[in-house]
């Protein structure tokens, strides 16, 4: 079959790498893709949110399935666009409906869903410009630090954690009244601070049943020791050694099951990934966010650990046959280390020629932000490449990734040297 994958990052390269190993995948297009995906599939210069262009392309190329990587097209309603179009409605889209995507598109929607279905989450209230003074009064009732979340999509920057009450009030006003994050912060959720260890749970659902995917942990901060600014993610490890069967059981019964049942009760069509962000407070998992896609770079360690055929898995989601799918997982550890442009997540330069890719041994390089230019592979984003390795344990896998990163080079290349430091 012919498949169209939307997106251009490391997550999409990892999906493409796995899907092209399937005998069911005769032709894979990636829109827009990167230099990595162009080596194994056909890139198409098309925006993942240009639904009319996607429609024309899907019909022209006789595409049989669309897999959506990033959240943007989902929040903008690509699932519904296909469902409501006579010429497209027979083509499955792997991803939730527009309503389901609100779990990531609106923090307030997510909080209301969590409360309604009795899923553990931090206490909260939400405010607008009209109720900003009530918001300041609410802050006074809380203990520091204060957690302020822009309601809408803010490219991962919309959450502020502030120690000082007066500063929290100022930032609340900046968000609501002075549009600090544009329209995304026209509403703000103020939340109780949870003190614990963060972890993520990845679920794939067909709307009726679900599969829990291997656990993974990412490293969000730019600096070693988890310091400095937040990034998209600087590395990841799967499985997460401290997630044991007891904790997983709690996550499944208290969080995953009620989430999928909540979709059914609320009439939310959902055939795709649910990425549940949790904080483990004294061994009690509490939800801090939903994402409606896979994590990046978590995908670059989760997908390599899937032994099952990914196209077959997606088809069982599309056909609502996930309950009979046997998910096979590689018992080895996988780790990935992200190589980024110097300056990221602030200003950085692009177009740097990358050398050494041909010398990689026993690791997989997924491209995150690259493109082909005059027969060279050049950097084309903040996150550039990520090096994934397997090992009997995560230490062994990490060692392999670092050995291979030493063979790579481009001007102002940077990576964290301590991925996995907290798991020892
Ligand atoms: P989010 O975009 O919701 O994942 O939030 C970004 C980061 O803020 C998370 O990865 C957590 O580190 C932190 N965070 C979010 N909500 C809370 C909370 N209620 N308590 C403590 N930390 C939080
Ligand atoms: N790595 C975190 C995310 O994809 O949101």
C-alpha cells in the first residue's frame, strides 16, 4: 500500500524507518520530511497543515493511509477533514479527531476531561483577561512554586513555574492581558505544583481498546544536570528503569483505562497515540498533560523497540482490531542522544555541513532537522540529528551512542553528555 506520513522531525524519520521495513508498505511519502527520510522514502514539499494540497496529493497518488506525526494538523482537524470529504473518507488517518486533539490543543479542555472522568490530576482553575484579578486572588491561596499554563499550543513554551507570588501575578497579567503567548494565553490554567519524578506513558488506541507502548523518559533541558532552558528534548531512554509493574498497574487502571473509556463516554473519536505526561508523587501517578501524538525524541527509542510490524499495527488501529493485535517488544534498552545546533533553543545558525555520517557503526542516526544541499547533508533546525543505540542495559546503549556521536561533526554542534545520569 501507499502511505503518506506528515512531519519532518526525528519522530517522523523513526516512523519512516520502521514503516519501510514492513512488507505492507509499497511506497512511503513523507511531507515535508528531511534528508534522513529522503534516503528511505519520497519527500513531498507540502505543509502538514495544507489540507487541500494533501487531499489533491492523496487522490493523485492513490494513498491508502495517512499517518500524522506532529500535533498541529491534528488540532486543526485533519481527521475530520478526511472524514467529512466523500473522496477521502475511506482513507484512514492515524490520529485523533479535532475534538480529541483538544486534549493537547487546550489545557482547559484537558483539565475538564480529567476531572469529569476522575483521573488524578493537579488541582486547578482557569482564568481569562476579564477574570485576571480572580486569578491573582487564586494564586494567593496556593503555596509556591506557582504553575501557570497557557491554554493553547505554545510550541512547548507555554508553562511557567515561578517561585515568587508577585512575579507570578505579573506573569499572569502578561499572559492574559499582554498576550505573552499570543492567542494561546488568552486563557490560563493555574495549577497546584506537584513535587515528584516526571514520566511519560505512551498509548495507542483505536477508540475501543488500547496498547501501552514501551515506557520512555526524555531530557528536556538544554544543560547537563537538567539545567537551563527547556528544549524539545535532548535525549531519551527506554525502558525507564524505575517504572515497575506496581506503578504501571496504577497508571493503567487509574489513568489509561479511564482515559479511553472517557473517549467513548464523551463521543470522542480517537484512533491514534495518546502521550500522557505524569508526575509520580510518592508513588501516586498524577497527570500533568496529554499530548495527542508521540513524543520526540521518545519515538526514537520506543519505535526501535517495537518488534511488531508498525504498518500492521496502524492498520489494526484503523480497523478497530487493536484488541487482537499482539504487540511484541524488544527486551533490550534503547537510548537516543540529540545533537543540536549551538545556541539552540535560542538563536542558532542553519546550513552547516554535517560530516561523519558514513562512519556510524552499530547505532541508528535519525535526522531531526536536516536537508540536502548540493549533495551535502546540512543542518536545518535546532535539533539536527539523534543517535539511537541498543544495549543490554541503558548504560551500554548510551556508551554506543556517544562513541558514534564522536564521529559526527558540524560547526557549533552541541549535545548533552549526561543523558541517563539520573537513572544510575
Ligand atoms: P507541560 O507542557 O504541561 O508538560 O509542562 C511543561 C513542564 O512543566 C512539565 O514537563 C513539568 O516539568 C512542568 N509541570 C507542568 N505541570 C506541573 C505541575 N502541576 N507541577 C509541577 N511541574 C509541572
Ligand atoms: N519530548 C517531549 C515532547 O515530544 O513533547
